[in-house]
C-alpha cells in the first residue's frame, strides 16, 4: 500500500528490522550531541515525527534516536554508548512496565541513582503512563483515532475487531490499542499519523513533549 510505504520511508521494516534499526542508528552516534534511547522502531518514529512537527531537524542538531530492540537491551545500549559516544547527553523513553529495568540500568551504568520517576526525568528518561500508544490514543481521543482509521481505509477492519467475542464490549481505548498493535506496519504507520494529529492539536503526550524539551 502506497500510504504505508510513505509512512515508513526511512525506517526499517520486515524480518530483522529491530536489529538493523539499532545498528543503523548506532553508526551515527559517534558525533552525537545527544542520544535518545527508545524501546522500538515505532517509538523512534514517534519521537522523530514529533520533533519534525515542532520544526526541529534532529540530524542537524546532532540528536540521534536509537531504537534498542526492547527494554531489556537498555543496559547493553548504555554500555555501548559509553564507548561509542562518551560525551553525548543521554535521554530516553520507556513504558511503565519497563521503568524499573531502565532505572536499574541507569544505576549500573553510573548515569545516576534515580529512585523515582521524577529522578529519572531529571536524568532525561521519561516514563509513559502505560506505553506510548496509550499516551497517543489519550492525546487525540478515540473519535480522533477512528477518524484516522477511516481516512486510512482501516475503519472496517477495526469494526470487525470490535465485533470479535474477545473484544466485544471492551473499553474503546483498549480496542484501539489492540488494533494498532496488531501488525508491525500498522503500528509504525499510526505512530507517525497519531503524533502528527496530536502535534496539530497541541496535545503531544507529556513524556514525549518533555523528552524533546530536554534534548
């Protein structure tokens, strides 16, 4: 689908995409002023789209967003940065369930000794209420998401999911999150579209907004 290809321009997709995306980003960190560590490619898409919506050019600012391939790679990623980009400022974004993993990794890497989310934020690492998809769905609202689904030709498929026995009667926000997460291409495509809509409305999620403000 042409719309999908345009949304994914410049990003890795398909088998092995997480490994390739990490390697590709790490190739650019040697000269970085700041490195933003995120869990996956959809988070990278969201951060870079939000920056562009704010008129920022992260490449020109020497800010590199690195999708690390899952939260449990954070300790290894911080160790790699100590060698590859020792002078770069560190920042990051993670899901609520992975906050403790990130916190322990920051302590182990000697970045700081955070005890709370506020401590992590002072170090440049921000925690989503649940995950970034949840933040974005709340930022634009379920009707806003459904409007995007309709515009992208996906509303019928979403209605079909709502009618499935496992999802019938569930909270609409939970249904939306399930639909957006059911497919790598869909997750990446809507990461960009949801961020663009939130930015246009002035409702970027706080963790994403604060992360950009810090780098």
